[in-house]
C-alpha cells in the first residue's frame, strides 16, 4: 500500500523570479544571436535588424520565415516551450524553448512579437514590470496601432509571412553605446552564422543579414581559401548513434599575409586566444577558442584551429548551456580530442619552430646563436662572426674587454618580453633587417675592398646572414 504524500503548492514569487531570469549572463550580441536562431529554424532567407535611439532606445529584428498563427505565437511566448529531451528537426537551433524569452529579458523589460501567417498578423507581449506588479504571468495582446510606428512593421505587413521581435525598455546600454554595440554585433553574427551567410549549409539558400541597413559579410575563422592555409585530414568519430566531424586547420604564418588580412584573422581576441576548438551545432558556431582544459594555450600553437561539427541531438554530451556560450564534452569524447590535439599541434607549431631552427643553420654564419646550458636556453652573440673577429683584431686588450662587456650587456638585456609582445600583436610591422639597407652594405663592401681585404675574408662574409642573397656586391672581389 502506497502512503499518500502530504503536499502543498507553493507558487514562486514572480517579481523575484523575473529579476533572476534577467540575470543569466547574456551579452547584447549573444542575446541577438539567440533570437536569430529562431529565424533560421523558421527557414528565413532574410533577417533585418534595427537598433534606434529615438523616440526611445529600441531594438527590432524582422525575418521572412514561416511566421506563426495566434495559437503558435502564444505557445512560442510560453517559457520552456520545448521538451529538451524530445527529438527535433536537424536544422532546429533551439532546445529548451527559452532562447527568445531569456535572451530578450536579459536586455529589455518589454518583449513584443508580431508574426504573420496566412495573411494574418498576430501580436503578443511580455511586460516584465506589469508581471512584477501583478505577480502573475499575464501575456498581453497589444493593438496594431501600438506597434505600427516601428520602422520594420511596414515591411512585415508587405511580406507574405515572417516574424518581428521588438525590444523596448532596454536597460543594459544607452543611446551613446549604440555604435559600439552594433560594431560588436556585426562581428559576432558574421562569425557565428558564417556558414549560413556563405550559403554552404545543405538544403538552405544563403542567409542575408542586415544590421541598420548594412549587409553582413561572412567571416570564416579558418581562412580556407588562402593558398597557405593547411587543411588537414578530416576525422569522424562515432558517439552513440551520431557522428562527430573534426576538421583541423593550420592558418598561414603572418609572413604569408597582408597586414589587413593578418589583423582580420587574428580576431579581436588575438591569435593566441583564438587557437583551439571551434564547436558547431547544426552548422551554427557555439563555442570557439578553447581547449576545454586538455591543452595549454601556447604561442607556438596559435595558428591551430580545429572545427568540430555535431548534430543537434548531442547537447547533453557536450554540456551546452541555455546561452549556447559554454560547453564541456564528456570524457569519452575528450579521449579522442586529446589524441587529435597531439597530432595537430605538432604540425601547427612548425611554422614557428621551423623558423626558429634557422638560427642553428650551419650553412649560414649568424650574429646570434641559440645555446642550451643546464636546462636553460640563451641567445648569445656569435663571437666567431667574421666582422666581430675583424673588429677585435684592431683593438688593444683594454678595448677588447670593453667590446666583450658590451656584447654581454646586449645578450643579458635582450628585451625578450617586448619582442614577443610585438611579434604577437604586430608581427608584420617588426622589420629589423631594414635597419641596415643596401646602401649601408655597399659602403661597407667598398671600404673593405679599398683596404685590400683578403679573398678568404670575402668568402666568410658571403656565408653570413648580413650578405646572404647579396653576392652581387662581391662579384668584382671574386674576380
């Protein structure tokens, strides 16, 4: 016999719950992307976004998707519309049925949605202040007149179908912040939805997104069309009943890029922080620039970016949150990812380690040497460089000691931190070789020739990095 449980219904304090609901941690651009997911799920081809300062600060997003009937709109406005465990269409970018509401509530106090289907426009509204005052989840049905002044309402009216989302009572930024917010938004949407913008998503036309009348261009973080980009062998991993596609890329070394292209693919976070995994669910970028604790961020691996494609039925395995901004794969998947990290980072460091080894190249006499001493690595000036030897021969013992102290001072106080910082942030602007131009070299050569330098010394000079590829200056000396 089952004992009957004593129960009591305790309603939440709606006013306090609303405040908690608003504080999930969305940024403006992440919130807009979450709303835009619904437009893609509704099979929209065009999305127009407007953020205007007057008569009051407001935001609007219009799509030309399937639209909703009045009943469908009421259901869409309900919190937790979807069962997260239910199966979804492969191109459905939602899961919890919370995105539209939580994303909007994070930015504004009044969410209005107009949707057109079968030539009928339906309107519903959540007003958080009204909900707090009444302590009930009362869904408002505004009149058309209340919404017709919105700049995108007339466009919705002309369309066969579509949905218009309006935010009023925005309190996360001010009118003065609009320009900066929209710049950040454009960058974010161009990256997150780049495959939709490129038109490479199977079964879908290219998506057009406009932000305050400016059409977005896709930003593919892997720079796949560049001839120097390495696209390594793709790998497929089976997890339960689904397939995970993993595609590693190694971006071009900065010497292969223009300044503009280098800065573009560095992203606002820089190359070092942008290395790692890029997780896509149903072709939409969710998380990027992370190793999920399986590997340390290293400058030597800053060109490595690994694309992971998962279907939309693997959220639980990847720990994807409501905002789609955090994830952490289960241990079964991590074991495969660790193996891939090891394989790819070895290749990804070659553009830097390969260049680093040039300092040890025995075919060229260099000013600087790399020495290992008791587990320490030191950059030292090559005392056997022919120019330094020639200089020493003309000095007395006192000046030789002074020269040696000077060289040791240069070695000891080599500004490594500043060099690394500049190579990371402005590698194309760092150009030490230009400090000694061809005219300077010609002057030196003429001076040595006039002093009757030996043929052996000329040959030694030809092996130095200073005169590499400038043998034409010595043609007369050889003859």
